[in-house]
């Protein structure tokens, strides 16, 4: 893919949009309809600064013609963003990979009300690397080990390890005591998208999710579990433990989705991506990365 006509700015790469089918009298009218949350004055200001351009870098103005199929580039902006008071830690870096220990509450990538307070943008600011891309994801609420690609030419080889389930992933979770099971045991279910936004649910049918559950230690008020997911469904570990009647402590989604806590960071989800291990596709070397965080 050709380089973007706008540079990375303060850790934020430009966004782009292909203009769709339809007719609008000018570009500004389309943008106001497409992004109702962005004020007209904001678009006019961005255009005056030369920060809305086409694929060739030509500056677009409010009265520029709307042309179906044209790709436009611009910077996403937020008027206010609450700082997240927890810091990531770099665990490892070589020419291909960056391995990071992510804190709770920090989103992986820009979305919704998060832009600069995301792990990707923080790392781009520190390293100045526009090509930096996460190879896999962790929920905003989950802490622990996550891997980024530093080079586009080697990214696919590492991504394929996840797609082919050749990555060993180990999580830890703090949840209520569970009786009636011999550990370790395997829990399987069929998971599909739930009715509420961003949630999942279990339904009858052939299982498409699998987790091995073991006990690390029994604590007075809860148990520390080791979780080995053999599949990678969204929210899989949270759904599985909730289905067993032991929802992860401070889980605001399962078994019941609670009202959004917005910027409250007082009660982190007790879920940690403790370990990732794999054979490097280029060197054959065994790689293992461990979080330094605890629950």
C-alpha cells in the first residue's frame, strides 16, 4: 500500500475514507452528514490548515467537488480525552517485534472516545514508527502481554501463527471458588454475538470455543485460575467463567452488562494475559514472554 499523503502527527496516523455512491453538492456537505458529531467549524479549520487531502496530497476545501470513489485523508481529532493513569512497559524489541505489558483500562487502538490514550498511539509517539501494528488484541479491560509488528514485510508470518493456532497463550483470572470439578478440566461451548453491543453469549450447538481451566492457588476470598484458551473468541474467557457461575471479579459485562463506568478506573477486571510463547517463523527460536503484572 502506498504511503499516506499526510505524515504521522503526534503518534496518530491519518485516517482515510473512500467516498461512496451518492450525490452531494460539495465535500463539506458530505462530511457533515457522514460525521454528525463533528462540527462544521472543525472541518473548515482542518481544511484551512491543509489537513484534509486526496490520495495525491492535494488539499481539499469545503467547496471541493464530491467525487465517488475518491479517497480522502484526514486526522481524527477529539476535543477532550481523559488521561489513563497507568503505564505500559516494553518487555522486548527486535527488528521485527515489539512486546509490551499492557495495563488495565488502556485500549489497544483508537476507537470511540479514545485516541491518544491508546496503546498504539502511545507507542508510536515514543518510537516514531508509523508502521507499528498490533498482531493480536486484548480487551481494554484486560492487562498483560501483547505483540506488535514493526515491519510490514514480516508481519504476515507472525499473524499466521495466531491464525493457525500455533501460539501458546496463558491467562490468569481471579474469580470465586468453583466446586464440583477436578482440575484441570476443559470447558467448551458455542459462542455467538449477543444482543447488546460488544457482548457475546452461549447458545446450543456444536462448540466453537474451548478453554482449559486450572487452579494456581486458593485465596481466602477467591481462586486464582490458570486459563489456556485453545480458541480465540471475543470475550471467551469472561463468558466461560461466567457460565460456570464464577464470573471474573470486576467484570462489568458478564454475566450481566452493567452501565458504562466511563472514566472510572478504580475496579480493574481481574484478568491478565500472563504468557505468550511460539516458535519464531524466521529463526525457529523458541520465544516466550511473561507479564510482570500480578492480580
